C-alpha cells in the first residue's frame, strides 16, 4: 500500500478498519505515519541513534502483537506511551533510570485523569512531525540529524555532502520554517 494513497484517512478510521478486519496493512500505515515521532521519542530518552532505531522496531513489533488486544481511541497517544515506556524500561534495566516505574508512569493516556494534556501534547508532536515532512529535503535531513539525532554541524556535513555553512543555513531556515508551518496548522 502506498502511504500517500491513504493520507486523507485519519487515524481513527484506520484503527476502525484494523479492528474490523485485523489487516496489518492498516496498522502499517499508522506506524509509518509516526516513525519520525517514535524515533524522536526514543532519541530523547536513549541518546543513542542505533538503540533508538532498534527501539522503534521493537515498538512496532509490540504494536503489531498487542494492538488487537486493546480498544485504542487515540493511536498517536497510545504509540507514544508505548515508546516512552519501552525506553524507560530499557533505561531502568541499564540502571540509568532509578525512579520507580509506577502505575502513573505506565498509565496509558486513556487511563489518566488529564487526558486533554496528552491530547494537546500529542497534537503538537503530530503537528511537528507533519511540518517536518513539509520542509525541503535538505532542511528535513539537517533538522532531523541535528535535533533528533543530536549530531553536530560537522557530523552532519561529513554524513551529507553539505558544507558547514549550508548545514547551518539549512538548520536555521528549517527551524524557522517548522515554526511557521506549525503556526499555520494551529
């Protein structure tokens, strides 16, 4: 299935289709939509690109294996919490996250009293992911590498064929354009 072919279908309808026929292709479209969001979440917690990429794949597997067991109303919130909890568990296993993981931390947004907070945060993250996809390719690459992958200007220049000046320009312009695009969306 082509992702663009289903851009007009919202998450709720894709979830409805998945629950109706248990066709993993609907879930695949949803997961593809939020790959960048999940990578960002995993990078935020794990601070390691390879671990973050592996974790995104593990979150995908968990979603494929678990989603049919639950009635999820807000997919973005659910998948965000799955990714966050996965990362917290990884950090706890490494001994880097020692705060107790209790019901509040592990709670899905639907189980919390302040659902609106999650919905607003989720909308902002979705808006950012959507705006990121609207940037030109150079800005998208540089902004993603700088902010999500925590690469330096030099590392970005080395990984791409851009000069340091171009990298700096793409990041500055990309950041400004992201802000403009997000303001237009809200």
